[in-house]
C-alpha cells in the first residue's frame, strides 16, 4: 500500500453502486474511508479494502467529511482528500495526485479550482483565478485542519469548500490548483441543474457565506441589491432560490426541512 500518509474520504448518499465500486478500485493502494450518509451498508454490495462509517442521519457534505477527517487524523494521516461519490478517476491519477500532495507545502489543493466574483462573492467555475478548490476532490494537509478547523456544517450542501478556502487563506495557507489527467466530475449531478433544491442551497448558502466571511463592501452591495435579486428570481420562476433567501433570513440552516414558501 503506497499511501504516503494520504487518506481518501468518500462522502456517499444514495450512491450508484457501480460508480462507487469503480472509484474505490482506483484507490486500491490507499487508505479509503466511505462515509455512508444514508446509513446504507455499502460494504454488502461494494467489495474492497476500506473503512465504512455509517451515519444514522444525512449530515451533508461537510458533516460527513468531518466524520471521516476526524477518523483519519486519529490514524496519523498527513493529507486528507475528500471525494464526491460520482468522481471519476484512474488509478494513475490517484497515484499522481498523492505524489503531488506529498511534495506540496501545508495547503488546500485539488484538480478543480474556481474563483469568486469580486462584487458579490458568487462562485465562478471554471476560472482563471484560484480562490477555492471544489469539494469534488478537496485535499487538506493536517496542519491546515489543526489551525483552521473543520468544514462549517450548517451549509449542508454547497459553499462549504469555498468557506473553508477563504478561512484557510486568511490564516496564511495557500490554495493550490494541481492539474491532473483522467479525472472528471459532474458538478450538478447530485441535485440536478436548476432543481428546487439546487436553487435553494445555492441561494441560501451564498448569503450565509457572504455574511460570515465577505468584506464590508460586499455585504453592503448584497444588501442594497436584495430587491433586485428577489425580482430576478421571481421573473425566472426560481421558487427554490426564493425559499433559500427566506430561510436565510429566518436562520434556518442545515438540511432543507420541506417547509412551504
């Protein structure tokens, strides 16, 4: 097993068994943790040498990743790589990525990088600038976690990794875009592009992210354009986004509870 202190953490929720099997097989020479966010015993249908941790409730991306990272750190891991269940990569890509990580300083790193709009702090992907690494393949050195802490769980889904990168950079850690071949991920496969929940989490969590970490001018701009933002969502019939704004205002975070508009 050629781990070099690199542990891979797969956050799974109603995962496609064949896709998960392929992902685990590509990581066969590494320590792998599968976090079951739907309490499914994936080991019964997906063979392999990996640690499975079942959560009794869906803890979201950040919550599930935090469980896996705590376990890996207790086993002396140096690098922790959080993966989405629908990531596709080859064994060679995994090996190359691990090699690049072990040659990197303490940082946040990954193959998919995005930028932030300077006026509103919305995310841009792809981007020429590297403000954050996407959560589909998100590597963190243990020294970063020991200093910055873990993912902020109230997001539940979307913006956790952006939040983390901003916090890490504020504390002096670099954000590195590491280019890899034979790796891909569908960014909207989890919820579906434009679905109610996709709109909901992006809208609510963008506001939460801005209010947590953005500089004062960005907060003021977002406040002053709030009427325009709502109007845009109404015109586009984006009920999920409108619900997300409402829940942000009422301080309702975590998993969407199915409350009506």
